[in-house]
C-alpha cells in the first residue's frame, strides 16, 4: 500500500510551467536583472516601472514584455542574461515578441 501526501495530489499541484514559456522566461530574466543593484536601478529608470508595479503586476504580460525589451535594448545585458539563463539570446527576443502581442 502506498501512502500519499494529500498536498501532492493532482488538485494540490501548482500549474506546471516550462522554461520555454515566455512568461517563465521573462520572470527568470527579471530575477537576473534584479540580482544586480545597478542593473535593477537602470531597469526602473529606463522602463518607468516601479517596485510597486513589479510587485502588483508581476505576471502582467506588458510588464514582462517591458523587462525583455529592456534587455533587448542593451545587447551586453541581453547576452549576459541569455548565458545566465542557459538560452540563446533569440529566445529572449522571441519571448518578448510573444508577450507583446
């Protein structure tokens, strides 16, 4: 007999996301940006986003697209982020385009 943890039943599982999904990739990119204080300040300055907007609208497609747009507009950060996330830079650009639709 197998005893199951009730929190592990299908109805208690969080939705599964795949790293290739644009929202997941954008959230990972945001985490990468925010890990560096100067880069985080530049993100806020150039995008007009605020810490409050990031907290309250974290999953908003427009906010996520703005994060990826920020990276796309500065190639050195785009390349560093792509490397850190283990994806080609084109994946970040593609994710931005899909989120912006």
